């Protein structure tokens, strides 16, 4: 199958640019922030920001991310999702708490309630953060593109990566640090298998074209079997630091290349921001 590379519709905003001054207010954006090794993705709308994790290398990127969130989200309602309880996914929560309004998604609230009864599942640094999150109200239903939870299992998992909340939002799949073991479960969700249409069939929902690379591109994620379930996938984004951590792993790069899936890395490009929902192909803009 021949597909148009998704990077053709990409807006790339370099780290130092005072962004959005030139962007019309009605345009919605999906931002993959350059946080080093971590995950922080923000769906930016006129009146809200939905944050899918909010962590990374705090010592290197805290000041920069404070500035970005002030520009994009300071006066909006900030919806908080959290894939799992590793520090590189929640370490910069305090930046969002400095905005005017915050709330937590119902799935995160349920997880926090469950974890109160299963304290052994807590990471040592998460207890303070969980208390701050539990003080926030539950989010109202968001407008625009609505996230769909594909996998949400906490208890019974041996490691925090296998607890990863897996979210689908229109054409974007966000698997957190989900391992191949867990991929084997959620890759058969009806919202994914519906991608494999009989020729001539009309899709019931937008096709998945964009992937937040699982576990920053670790070799323990993004299996061949998962990619086979995503026939329209054209681009993967890695929020990682290869120079320090070796991510994305060579084996993952080879799998992506074999399927003609473009790989974009925040380590190289800086912040990567898409107009949302994904629209007709056009050349990227480098600012």
C-alpha cells in the first residue's frame, strides 16, 4: 500500500521560537514536547489543553516547558491523563499546577483510588504527586477529538510499564510504555482491528496514521505484530534521547523502516506540533 508520509503535514516548531503568535486561534494542535527522555503530549484547543503525561528530564527542560505551557495553556482548563507511574511520565506536574485551572480524567482518578488500596504499586517518588492529583476535580467531557481508552489495567501487573494506559485520539495512538506482552492484548481492540477493512469498505472512524512510539522506542515495545495491525500508519514520534539512553532502539528503527513509516525524534527536531485533526498533505514548516 502506498501512503503519503505524515511528516508532509507537519509543523515543526524549534525550541527557541515564541510559538503561536502567527497561528489562527481556531486551529487545534497536537504537540509532542521536547522533554528529553520522557513523555508529554498536549492536545491544544481554544479553551482547553489535554495533557497525555507530563514528564521528562526535569533538570534540563523544566524552564523551557514552563514557558511553553504558559504560552499555550495558562488560562485554559488543563485535562490531565497519566499512562503509568514512572517518574519520566509525571516529573513536571508542578508546571501544569501553576496554570489557572486543572482537572484529572476519570480513568486517572479511578487508578489513583485503586492505588490507595495497593500501595506496593506506587513508585517511591509518586506518593506526593498522587496527593496533589487527588485534590483536583474530575474533568468534564472534553470537546473536539475525544480520547478513547483501549487498555486500562493496573492490578495484576508485575511492572509499571505493563500498567500503561493506552489511548487513541482520532488518528493518534498513544501506548505509553506498554510492552510487547500488553500489546498482544490491546492490539486486538475493535478500534484497532477496524483499520483492516475489506477493500471498498468505508471506515467508521479516522484511520490511525500517527504513533507515539511505545516506551520511547525501546526494543521491548512496538512489535511487528502491532505494526501489522496499523496498515495506515505513516509516522512515529519518539520522545527520547538516543545519545544517552539508546532510544529509539536499532531494532525498532529497522521495523519502522521496513514498513515505510517515518520516524521523527524530538531530540533532533525539538518540539513537534501537528495541526489537528490531521488534514490534507502539505509541506512542513520549519520556524
